[in-house]
C-alpha cells in the first residue's frame, strides 16, 4: 500500500455503509441534519490501539442524543490531512452492524467492532489517527450527525523487550554484562524487527527491595540490540524499560536475577 495517500481507512460499520449516512459520508465529512448530537466517543476503552503482527479487534462506542432517540451509528479510523473518500486506499473491513442500546427516550449508545489489520495499516502509518463518527436518529431518515474528526487516537506498533544478565553467579566486584533487544512489529512483513537508536533505561532492584532504580540509559544499536556492563555488588534483578514514542508503546522487559557471591 502506498504511504503517500492522503488517508487510509481501517474499518467502517456495515450497517451505515448502506444507510442514510452513506451519502453524506461520501460527499462531505461534517454533516448535520436535525437535532442529532454526538456527546461521547470512546475508542479501544480510551487506550492507544497497539497492533502486532496479527489482526486486532477494537471497539468504538458512539453516544449521542436526538429528540426521537438514536437508531444507528458509525465510526471510521482514518489518517491524513483531509478526508477525501475518493482517494482513500487500503482494506475496508466491516465486521458487523452497529449494536445500539437505548439509554433513555433521547439518548443511545452504538457499539462497533473494527478490524485493525497490519496489512491495512501499513508500517508508515503508525502514529495519530482521526476518528470520524456518526449517528442516525429515529423517525425521519435524514436526521443525523457526522463529525469528520471527533477525536484522535494513537495507533502504534507493538514492541518487545528482553534482558539477559551474565555471568550467573558472579563474584562481587566483577563485571556483569546486561544484554537485550528492543524490537517492534513491522506491519508490512508481519514480523518483529529491531527498533534502532532508541534510549532504553537499565534498572536494578536489590534483593528484598520493592522498587527498581535506574542505573543508566543504553541506546539500541542498528539491529535493536542492547548491551552494557555494570559492576557486581549485591544480589538483585535487572530489567530494561523503554518509555515509548509516538509510533511505539512503552514496554518493560521481564526481570533477570543475578547471584553475587
């Protein structure tokens, strides 16, 4: 998929692709008819969407009001400077119709399940995505609301982090080599590859202690590998911690204990 396109659709609800909202979505992004209003949109439970090398199902809920109540809902994730339907490229994957629940006479919440596919996303599109949301009211079919960019959400490439401290056991005062690797999902190849030139904290927790402390910052090499040395002093556990970036989430390795004698 070309990464230079203006926007990329991840998914669209099945029902509204064929409903009264289809025409306004295709012709103009922001569209309001009647008194229908969107009051809240929640994507993936309020968390970033983190996708590895396989398709991940995510949920979007769209809540709103209308004097006649809410009948149907839609949501699209897209990326780009401007929503231009005729230029969207990628795999459009409707999962199912929106499931709408009546809150009261005027309020309703519509739940949609979307497929975030690595192939549809493409590696170059990790980062901030926009959420188009819409609601269709009961009664007159044309009463609706569509917001091109109701909110934004982070769509990130899943990461992995490992650690290995050696030798074990080690004599007090001798050098301990702490190696590891920082990798992240490549959505084009569906494999994990090294995340290069990234700062990663080496942390240590003394045996019996409750918290880790930062020892130093290590930068991943051109293959994503990490390696540094520290002087053995007391028994404890080492781990690596990556703070994350705009395209990759924070990740912490498991701990590796060392026995100092």
